[in-house]
């Protein structure tokens, strides 16, 4: 089964019609359903997405709660960030001095590596800059 990581930008674009990446996100999520991808994200991305939906959407709480409900879908897995992932992510942001990855992005990169996930639905330039994943 194809496993694809979903970043905050992927979820946000899917759920926010005004987002410039909304159409592309809808296409990718429709494809994921057709092809039965296993969507993987982290609890850190869930926290970041929930907060973003609360402050940047018209529906605010309602859409944020709908997002949480959607995480219970059979094809979605929320992977918890481990203490060792946190340490590796902090080392990563320190080592890549020319990059401005958020800590949440660094957690994502480390968890993706740990799980062997090499593709992502992400509209964040940092996933491209990281260069070790394929951004769909």
C-alpha cells in the first residue's frame, strides 16, 4: 500500500476553498481515495492544522472539529512524535543553518524517515528545500 505523508498545508488547502492550493489538494485527496493510499501525519501536524483552521477560516471551530473527525477515517494514521524524533528534529534544524524549517516540519521529516515514507502532500517550500522527499 502506498503511504503518503500529509503536512499542515495539505490539510488546510483541502479544507479551505479560498486557499490557492485548494484545487490541487482536492485532486490529490481524491486520488488518494481512488488508489487507497495510506495517509500518514503526526500529532504535531494535527495540532498545527487545528490551530490554523481556528484562526484562518470562516468556519473556525466547526471546520477545525470536522478536521479532527476526518482523522478517524480508515486510511489515515496519526503517528506520535517520539522523544527520539524530537531530538533528531532539533539536531536537523541546527545542522541546516541555511534553512528555516519549522520544528513541526523537522518532526515531519524525521518521522517520515523513521517510517520509510518518501512522498508528501505539502505546499510548504520547506519540503522541497529539504530535498529528501517527493512532494506530490
